[in-house]
C-alpha cells in the first residue's frame, strides 16, 4: 500500500507514522509519501525577500518538521519520499495524492471540542471534499480544559457584561 501522510508541526500529525510502522511489522508492504504543506508568504514579505531566501527558509522548516517521521521510517526500513509543497493545505494534499497515485491518505489530528470547528475549518474535511482517494483520520491527545470551557466562560462573561451595561442605563 502506498500512503500519503501530511505532516505539520503538531505531534498528533505523526500518528500515521506509527500506524504504518506497525502494519509493516505485521507483514504488510507499505510505502510512504511524507508531505509538508506550507502556506505562501505574505505579499509584503515576498516583496522584500528573494525567492531563493524564501525557498531556503521553507526547506529548513520542512526538514525540521519532517525530521522525526523521516528518522522513524528509515529506522523501520520503510521506503518513503519526502516532499514540500506551497499553497492551501487541502488542495495541495489532494493534488499530491493524485499525482503520486497513493492508495490512501492518512492524517493525524489533535482532539478539539466541537465548538472549535466553528473557528478553525477542518483540514481533513476539506481534503475529503477535494479528492476521491480514501482519507483515514487518526486523532491523538485530549481536549484541554481551557478549550473545553473557554466558550462557556466567554458566553457567561459577555452575558454578564451585557447585563451590567443594561443595568447601568
């Protein structure tokens, strides 16, 4: 099986690495395509820097982000290819999946409360919308107390402030 594994700076994004190492250990032949997608630089940054410098910075960031995954796959003897793309993550992941003819996209994500999805769109959901390649999502971690209660504290605080302002009238 050939897997595409998008990797970012979060520890949760590395969950698929252990999954394919385990599958390889149990006799399944696997191949991995590691992908780090970086957003384009702001126009102001691009105006005052050279393309060579921006590309060097992206390459340095990408190496640092993918270092653990590369080391782990190398140690397990799993063939892989590491790539860096620039653009919108969901679109680039879908494009690379098609170009590399992968069998499945494995995405590691952190656990977040449902309300946080209102603020931050789901990259895995956007990838599914852009491709016909199967997408498996592996969640890791716990929802932090701050994330769990922050919305309710914010609503209570806003309601209290509104009541105070109405009473002050």
